[in-house]
């Protein structure tokens, strides 16, 4: 009977779906284990073979845990809001919901073909109203909360109102806006409702404010820093500028220290923890206030080196700083405005990364040094960011290289405040062993004493104080786009009001256009029915707005990270319409035990998700404040792109291509044989190109579709010509063997590089089990590794060899007898290694172990049921389809998925015999199996009596017999 992977895999995929084999219960006598994948965005391109890598690893572990007796939750869903679907809608007019649904069907079909043990009864889609109802609910909880520094947690806003009513805000210790006016309890009671709402908005964990944002006019939306590359949008490559907009923001800064502290409690990769640590950016220093000379204004500066304050020779403001327009002199205004406009076109990331370019403009204004009273010139420079610190720097060029370079470039003073340090060539950036000089009362002090002394003096004089600062900024939470979660917000008298939870979800309305309105409003401004009636508690037509019972709704939508910041909790109770997750479900599952996903989500997803988890924990909705105990970043499977050489003559592309064997990299091959060289010259002349004029003739490399290849490098020209129009009438100069060759390079697997391999094709030709085994076999899970389809045939051969163990020709045949010692040794050696590998996530070495085991059992001619049945359970997490089929053929009912994992018994690996090499005068002549506990005397008697020994000696008496028990036997003479 042949191994028919297509038939077997279809059968068992249908069985799992029909029987809901992997459906998890929210209560069980078994211990629980929650395995989670970062859920995919369903793009139109579908999955390529690189995408399932993490899913296969998590599936192996989930299946292993089921075998180990755990109640396993392994869910899947879709992060289905996002910009790509909206951009497609703008281009085609097709509603994003339609394309999203189509893409999800494609993804689901592909995922099912690979045989994942997902509990599909818990599927979530962030774009479904049933799901985003609860994202809106979380937003409302954040709005109705404030952060109490005294209790170090979020509390209901009603507790803050109670404090205001009893004692005003003078004793309130909260995370809030910077400039809060003090008021008494009597003042609070006298404030109008609007005034009270405005005050509360300064304390709420989600709030409205004018914020500097990355605005992309072409996409009509605000972009996060990680959505911008080299000053343009990652998607589409459109220009991005900095501008101020009224935005919803999340007060994630309230959790900065807890987000840092929590990293020590979770088993996550250190590089990922380092990313979050750097992103949060905790630093200890002081806030210093510099008065602006001639203005009623102060420049607030946070510095980690207040001890160097006597080295300040200029101030630098971010070009976006609020004071720039106010303090710039008429003489400098034109230059300053031009610089501000140019800076607005660069992203913050680019400005930080560009350490070589030095630029800035003098404002014409001066600050007053708080200790010396001297004038300090105020400049603007794009190396200072409005979003970091206060957007202002007290520049100490002798102690900071960037300030030093700036001062050198613009000819500014560089006073030296370090005792015995030469700063003629560069700034001094060291602290240890350096004493201060030219610093008045700080002279002779080291860094630590200088810090304490200067902060004490600042606080005494009233222009500074010690402070811990964080690089982390509050997260902008608004997007000017259509395809995202609507805010549950309407506006009364200009103030935001939350829609009551019982009226959620507020669903996206239909719109004719997905672009912003003509007057610049977000796309929801195109809807004619986007107002809220407090009478009917429903969405009504805009023309009914009357500011008494019908009010305008928020036009922005939530960002992509909203739905992904809590989805792992929804999986615990995915169909609950009454709560975002029930107490019973969340108390049972608690948190994710194993989370697998890409390292690129270190801050964009994981930091925000941890923030929401801690908030919901504070408010009593969740039992733990970290959502994932262990996280693994899988590496990337890289594509092997194919390229061809195209001739360019006099700078013009001639649509002539040469076989890659004419080249070595970008150079001519020097040792090419004369016949091939002449053939090339002749072919070029026939194409109208002159090879002799090498200055006029150059070449470029062009990506081609890897599916145009026959084998590893040879190009199938018929496929290539039919693939793309520009190749149809091209001229191809064949190589040495009359074939046309490409050359290959490893790159990121991407549709744009035409190196994508569709897993559907692999599953069809080799089977899902082969795909699963091969992806694990490529190398360690965390590493990057190149894909090479030709390598999968070896894994496919292994599965056929496994199949043959259970078959005698066309017949299924296993024996019921006692297994041999060799059989048991192979099995238990495999149990031990596979269990260790799975526990250590070393899945690649498990695959090697399976191959060795099957080879050994084949050599042993083992078809023993007791051995093979246990082997199937070991292989089942990796190759579940073939394991299910053979398990069923062995007479077992139901799925192999819940069969107990084999138990390793060390006794089968303890050797009772030793195969001794028997040598004569140092040359091995034969081997002899003897008990390991046999004495030297008995070994000698047995060997000497052996017929092969007698043949070698031919009646001679040996001079001596050397025996080392357990090692060697050597007969001399």
C-alpha cells in the first residue's frame, strides 16, 4: 500500500473539524496550558512558507502538552482591521469588509491544509462588531479611570471626584498633565459641568490633547513611528510630516516603572526585554528652569547631568517647541520658519538616526543661566525632539559629543568644567574618576556628590528639583481612517461623552468614500448617519444634530494595536456577549503559558498589550498583571531569490538577457573558456550590441519569479516569457550548455522579490506533514534560515520509510510479539531525546532523531506493534496526519491527539553486553559480544576457545593476552 499523503491529510483534517477534536473546555480536572500565536493580519497575498514557522512550533508544543495530559487552549483568529484593506478600498471602491472576508477565507483554507490543532470555536476577528464591542468597552474603562500614585494603580474616576469634592486637588498625587492649576473643594463645587469635565480630562487615562503627530497626507492618517521608514510611510512610501492635531492619547506613561519592573517576572527573550527597556528609557536627573531674557517665559529642561550646569554655553529647542514662535526675533524669523518647515518633513526616527548631519538656527533670543545670570543663546536643532523630555536641551558641549559637534560647527563657546581633561578634540563622556572644575561650589566634586549637591541647591533656590524621567511618551490613540474601531464617544458642548456600555457596539457606518473629506475631516465625516441620539440611544442621521438630544460622534477611529492589546483574554471566553471575559474563564486560564511570535512586535504590540493588561488587572477585571509567562521569538524563513542579467548599452535597456554563467557576481568571468566567450560576443553582435566597447555596455540584475525555474538555477524560458509581458519578446543569450541560467541570493521572502513559495503547492506535492517536519528541520526555531524547496524531498522520503515499517508490500502488517532489546533501546533512546528537545524547543534535532530511529528500526526489521505504536505518539505532534492514519490502522479508536506520551525507562539504555573488537598484534580480526560483568579470566577463556581465535593462532601459543574489560582484547604473538 502506497503512502498517499493527499488522501490521508484530507481525511484527518475533515475528522478533526467534524469532531471538534481540539476544542478546549473552560473547566477540567486536567492542568491547563495556554499556547498562543500572534494572530495574523489577513493580507490578499495569503500565506507563504515563511509564515507558518511559528505556528508549526506552537502546534507541536500544544499537541505535546495534550499527550502529557493537559487541557490545552490553542486558539486562532485575525487581526483584521488595518490600513492595507482600506488602501485597497480607496483604489477599487470595494468595502474593506469584503476584501477582509475574502482574505480570511484564503488564510483559513491554507491554515487548515497544514493541520494545526486550533480551537476554531474561539476564533476572533478584531473587525467583527461582536469583538470590537469589547475594545470599545475597554476604552470606556480607561476614560473612567485615573492613576493614583499613592496606591500605585489605576482607580475609578469616581474616587478622584470624591477627593476633589472633599479637599480639592492640592493633596492629589496623580499621573496627570504637566500644568495643573490648584483648586479647593469649594472651587470644585463652583465650577460648571464643562469646567469640571475639562479638569478631569487632565487626569483620565485616555484623554484628548493637541499632540505632535506623524501625518501622512497621501494616506490621510497619523502613523506611529514604527510605520515610517526613511521619512516616508512604510506602506506606499508616501511623505510624512510632523503636525499638531487634537488626538486621543493613552496615559501609558503612568505604567512606565511597572512595565520595567514586570520584565523581571516573565520568561521573555533578553533582546526583546532590552528593546522595551530602551523604549521606556528610565533616567535619573533633575528638572531645571531657565528664564528667557526679556520674556515672561521659562524653558524647562530635564537633564541627567545637572552637575554639569556650569558647562552650559547654549540652549537647543526642538523646532516644534511651543516657545520657538514666541521668542524668535524678527531678524531670525525667516530662517527659523524655513528650518521648522523642513524639519516637519522628517520623522523622529530619521532625526535621531542621522548623527552625521549638523543643522540648526539661532532664534535671536537668550536664556538666563540660573546660577551665573549670564546670557545663554537659544538655538533650535532637529536633534532635539519635542516628544522626548521637555523638547529642550541645556547644551554642555564639553560633556556631550552631539552638543560638542554642534558648537564646533556653529562656532559656539565650549567651556571646560572637567579637572585635568583635554577636550580639544572631543567631548568627555565619562563620569568615573572625573572631578568638576570652573563650577563654583561644585569644584572638586565627583559625579555622585555633584549630583546631590546641585539638586539640593536648585531645590533650595526654587528653579529645579530631582526627577526620574522616562523616554516613553503617552501613546497617540487616534487614526484618521475608516477601517478601524469606532470610538464610543459623542460630543456635548465640545466635551467628550462616553456611550453607555449597554448600547455597544457602535458599528462602523457605510460611507461612499474612504478618503478624508474635502475639508480634511477623517473618512467617517463622509457618513450622513453618524450622530448619537441620547433619546433613542442609537446612531441617527447627521441632519438631526440639535445639541440637546442629538450630538456629533467622534470621527477618528482607533489604531491597529487596539484590538491586539487584549485578544488573548477574549480567546478564554470568545462567545460571551455579556462580558469581555467571564471571571470563571479568566480565573481558570489566567494567562498565556507560551506565546510565539516575531521580534518586530517588541514595542508596537507587546508593550501596549502589557499596559492594557496591567490596567485591567488594577481595575479588578483580570487576576494577573502580565499576560504571557513565556515568549519565544521565532526566526524568519528567508527566500532564495532568482536574478537574471540584462544588458544596458549607452545607458539604455535593450531587453537582452545573458545567461548567468557568463558572469561571476557583477564581474566578467576571467577563466571562461574561449568557445563560450566567442559565443557570447557573437550573440551580442547579433543583438545589435558591441562587446568590445565595454564602457558603453553594462549590465543590471533583475528579479524573476522563482517559479520560472526548472531545478535550482536553470530558467524555463517559456514560463518566464509567459510570466511577465516585458520578457515575452526579450532576447535571451544562452550559456555553456545551451541553457539559460539565473543566479540565486538569499533575501527576505517577499512578494515584491518574486521569491515567495506557496505552502499550498508544497502540501499538494509533498504533504503538510512533510512541510511541518521540513520547516522544523531547517534549523533552530529562533534563527533565520533560507528556504530551499529541493531539500524537502529528504523529509518526504523519511515519511515513506516510516510508512513502510507498518507495511509488508501492499499489506498492513504488524506483529504482536515481544520486542527485542534492540527495538526497546531504539524506542527509549528516541523517547528521551524527543522529550528533551520539545521541552527545550529544539524541534530541529527531534526531526533528526526520528530519522535515526526509523533507520534503526528498519535495519532491525522491526514491525512490532508495541514499539511502533509508541513511536507514532512521539511523531504525532510533528506529523499528525500520518500518525493518525497509522494509529487508526493499529486498531485504535478516536484521535491519537490524547494518547499518553511514552514514558522513558532508563533500564533499556543500560548496556548488559559489550561488542569487543578482538585484535591480533593490534589488528582487529573479528568482533565478539560478551557480558559486561564478565571477569578478565572468563573473557580470556571464552576468547581463546573461540573458533576464529584458533584459526588466527593456527596452533601457536600467544606471548600474552591483553584485556581491558569493557574496552579491548588484543592477542600478541
